[in-house]
C-alpha cells in the first residue's frame, strides 16, 4: 500500500542543508499497524508528512496504492489526502465553537457532502468511538481522552484506507492513552492501515512492526 524508495528530505538552513530524511526505503502493507519511534529530530514526523501528502521528498519515490505520488498534481494530492488518508495529532485541532458532532462533520462539509448524509455519518462515527451521548458537547466540555476520540472520529468519517497518528497519546494520561490505542487498534484489526509516531516505547511495542529512526535514517525494524 505504502512504499518509500530512497527518499530524502532536505531543507536549506542559511548557507547549509539539513537532511531530515536520508535515503529511506520502507514498505507498509494494507492493514498493517506500524510504529515509528526515535528521539526528537530523528525524522519520524517528516516521514509521516510525506506519507500523508503534506510534504514532498527532495529525492526518491513515494508510491501510494501503486501510484507515484510525485507525479500527481496538487489537486490530485489533495483528493488523495481527503479520500484515502486520515490524520490524528497530539493537540486534537478541534474547533472550540463547534460541538463534537460539528467537528466530525467538517471533512464532509469541505467535500460537499449533503447535510443529511453529513449528520448521519458523523453520528455513526461518534457511536463507533463511544461518544454518541456527547455529540452536542463542545471540546471544552470534554476530557482529553474524549477530545482525542472526537478527533479520531473526524479522521475516519471519510472511510480512509490509512490512518496516520502523530503522538496521538502525547497529551493524555495513561488510562486515556490506553483507551485511545485500544480504539485505534480495533480499527486496524478491521483492515485500516495504522501508522503511529510515538516517543513512548510501551505504545510502540503494541504495533505489529516497530521502525526505529535516528538522524533521518531507519536504524532498526523489529516485528512483534
């Protein structure tokens, strides 16, 4: 499903260059749960941004479901992100004035989905994450774990093939973190490809495969 071939990501900093990724080759199969782990600056989030079509490699190839992403137009990349890739981040990124239901409806609003269908699908997504009874609550009326579950519902409401989670438990207490991981893993068992960036070895070890990074390179890959 996902294949990186000799990928580099280089940034200009003053008169020099910083290599955020260095000759990375990685393949992730459909339905796989992979954890990316490593210290800050190791390249984990850069790789996630390239996989999520939020950034482009400086060199190398990225293929998603057999399509070379580098050959796609900006409009095609945007459609790919919207329809095939879901994102969950550490800081939730919920709109404070909208209810949980309103936040989950947002991707469908941008996609032009009719209002009745938006409401039905958002309600179903909240039910799937155990928050049907909190649908009318705003983010400030929800706990951290509940806010992250709303963010997950928003990420999967478009039925993506891949869910990319960047430190999804970083802002949560241990109990909430385990609940969120249980939820993500249950989705992966039903066929969703799950890629999780984390600093937490205990979270990483729950994955089927752990990819450890340092200085922009993959240093080890371990199957659990």
